[in-house]
C-alpha cells in the first residue's frame, strides 16, 4: 500500500432514507445491520479515491452500538473518520445521525488488499 493521501483525519460520509428495505420487520425502525452497512460505506467512501489501481478496501471488523431508533422516512447520515493506520489496516471512528440526534457510534476496520491474481 503506497501512501496516496490515506492519512489519519481522512473522512467519508454516506446517507440513506429509512424505508421498508432497511428496517427491522418486527419494529419498522432502521435496523442495526443497515446502520452498520451505512457506516462501512461511509468509511469506504473516504478511502476509495485514494486507492491505487488494483487495490480495494474490505471490511474486517465492526464494533458498533445502536443508540436510538429511527423511523421510516428519516434520512440517516453516517460519518467515518480515519483514526489509525497499521500497515494495510485502517481504523475508523464511525457515527450515524438522524438529523442532529446520534443513533449509532463505534469503530470500523478496513483492510486494503490487492484484487485479481
């Protein structure tokens, strides 16, 4: 992994509308797996433009707390901030918000790997 602008402080974000496709069916609220996916996508967005040709980032660890429910129709925004680099492993601080209310927080790790053979 060559240093291509991937440094602590790098950020990414992703948003999604809560709908029937990303709610927990038993409560009709934004599901924890959907929130985790959004957080992973925010981290991925942060690094995608800095990867070398033939590299991709993959999720390797999540440590997330789901703090509050979000209703159908809400717009959820996830933010990721790179806080640590260990060889090809990147650790992000991640948060998700429904408007100004934090609904999730934690850390997410990604690894940069070579694609193809």
